């Protein structure tokens, strides 16, 4: 159902880099940029994938098949020490930012598994309300390529769509947007504001986001970082690996797209900055007149999707109940 409280939503997509590998400094930057976006009228503010503390572009973490180098473990420790516990102090700080700005805030973080081993990291999207509450999170289902060396896999329990006063908000991270069944799981929950933080700056990524908008008949907010090599701390273990990297390591490509696939703002390349747009939520209703992917355009007599939304715990500490 389209939001009954308002028909338009002001959104901001923030194309920025973190203070790489520095959680606290990055949180301060997020605070300032969020307040600035709110001052410009934004009600929803989206930041990129892995903003806190970094998307470690260009690093191998010292891994080749059959061997790990000591400097890779040292870099991993530096990365791990700056990641985010959920809940934890960094989440509290982001909540304060959302509350002071009075906005819905969505941001990509690297989450440290505090429940079990404490060692595994997840690429996570956090959702905050304007009262500062953490409304939900989504863990990336399938890290891509070398990301699998440093991040674990999420499960179906965080295929999250949040009901807000602005409409139903949800999203997927980077290349899991290429997973048709993951998208269908969000469409089935009625997502209206589809958030797609990413690390992909290719021109072809724009076609992906426009396709999702047309397919899901939803607004799509794509958000990427703009990162220069000069932003990377020179004291990082393994820094020599970046010698062959270009100066502009990620050129951005943030964009805002309508439910009929029209570009409303962006794409923004080759600079830090922000995109702002006023979204008419009634466009969602009008767009679904001739195509509704989980409604009149579905064929449940032919196709059905089962989504396992149960958390997949590695260890169950409760004894199983014995049947008599």
C-alpha cells in the first residue's frame, strides 16, 4: 500500500568516501553530510555500500590459493578493529545522527558478528528512523568474487522491507541486485523505495538500476562512493598493492530513477556530492496499471518462490525436544 500520510517524498543520495579504515572519523563525516542533506529538505538520506569503515578496493589481503601472507592478516586486523557491532556504539552514533537530522537514514556498514565468533564480517545495510531507532538491517546474501575472502554470507532473515511514514523501504547491496529471486522477495513485500548501495561504477550498472525500477515499479536510489587513491592511509599493511591502481579508484555513478525507468537525478560521476529529488509516490500506482510483477503480471499457477526467512544459526544451544 502506498503511504497514506503523504504523496511526495524528498530524498537525498550521498556520493561520498569514508575516512578510509577510520570508523570514528567516518561517523563524524556521515553526521555532517546528513545534517546538510536534511537542511536541504531531505526526508530520506542514503549512503553507499560499506561506507563504514571502507570498501577495501584494490587489496588482496595477502591471499593467493594455498597461502596467506602476514601483512594480509595485519590489514584484516586493522579493518576488523574499525567495523561496526550491531547493536553497539557506532549504531548508537548513527541513531543520534538520524534523530538530530530528523530523517530516515540508510547506510552501508561492515558489520562485525557479535553474536557468535566475533570474527566474521558482513556487508550490511542499516535502516534508521527519524527518532533514531534502528528499524532493520540487511546482510548481503552473496559477496562477489574476492569479497568472499573478507565477508560472510547473510541469510533470508534480513531480506528486509521496512514500513515507514514515507512508504515501504528496502533494498539489496551491489551485485545481489543481479539475483532475480532476491529482488522478487522484496517485490513481494511491496517495496516502494528500493535502495541499491553499491561499489559498481560501470556504465552498465545504470541499465541494471533502470531495469529494477521498471520491473519492480518502484523508485530506485543507487548510491556509490567516489574514492581517490590519495584518500587511502599510507600506513596500511599491503599498501604497495595499490601502485598500479588508477588515481580515481571509484568514480561513483549515483542515480535516482522513477518507477517507469526515467532518470530523475544523476548519474553523478567523478566527484563527491549529493543528488536530491522529490518523488511522487502516486507514480507507483500509475506505473502498476499495466505491469505488477507480483500481482496481475504474475503466474502463480506456473511459478512460485519459497523464501526461507529463518535465521541460520551455526550453533543451537537449546536441547531438542524429544518426541514420546
